[in-house]
C-alpha cells in the first residue's frame, strides 16, 4: 500500500503562472517531508523540505505547505519557468521511528509551457 | 568535488547474465541506498546500508544483491533471477540513516537484450 501518494502523474502550466504539486500521505508517524526534482537521465536533486512543526517553508520561488490534519502537502512554484519542467517527487520520513529510509511518491511530471 | 559516482552510466546485458553497478561516495556518509526507477513507478528502494558490513532489504530486493565492505562503496549486483532488470538505477547516500536528506548519483541505465 502506498504511504506517499502523488495522484497527478502530470501537470502543464504556462510560464509565469503558479504550479501547484500535491502530495498525500497515510502514515501519521511521518514528520519530515522533502521535495526532489529530477531531470531525465539524471539523479534527483533536493529542492525543499518541511518539518511537521511548521506549516509552511519558503525558499525563493518554491514554497511547501503542510496540512497535518489532512495529511497533505503541496509545493508551489511561482512564477513557473521553463527550466522547472521536470519530475517532482514527494518524500516522507519518520525520524523518531527508527532509521527507516525515505518513502517516495511516484512523482508528478511538470511541463512549463513558454 | 564531493559527490556520488555511479558507473557505468549505460550498460547492456544479455539475459541470464549477472551485472554489477558501481556506486562510490566521498561525502563521508554513513548510509547508502539503491533505488530503481521505472516509468510511472517512482523511486522504489532495493537495498540500503546504514553502516559498513550491514545492509537491509528494501521493497523490491528479490533478484538483487549488495555488499558494503567499505564506507565509500555500495555495489549492486543485478542477478539473472531478477525478472525485469531493464530500468534506471539510482544510488544515494545520507549522513545518517532514516530522515536525512539523500544525495543521489547520476544513475545507471541497464538494458537487458
């Protein structure tokens, strides 16, 4: 059973507009969440993270929002740029539940159209 | 430069052959991981190691084997028992096991002919 779900396999957004990528999780023990960005034939790179003690974390054009009661997080990219076109993976962990590895969602492919 | 090096980047193999993918890191990280990426499947954990001479199975370990004889190295062997070995393989490391941010290599694409 998937513990981290990214229900939208793909998303298309016009350049300059906001991109919103969603992620849901089922394990209430998760308390640390990360977003990774991946270009074809390359390894994923870390983008932004959020701890469960916060509900928002911002880094430049990227903001992650966490709604613990809904077990939902989202990544906002504004303004979107063509270089943002990539696959975005949501990941979660439970640091206080032993050293279990990150659990990844299946990813959302973002296409930013010029 | 510090980082994770995977080799080879592209590899072709005949059915029934074993193949070993190399992963080396010079980040002095304790934990290392192998993931497999297939279209629409995301990143699935094959094996991970939190310390030298110890490793654990991930979600899809069948048909794979690993070793962790040195802190810097975590090679993955894709055996002939792996039924669908054609995939993109990613190695990663983290400072400690569990919640730490993962640093990924560039990946190795294995194609079975």
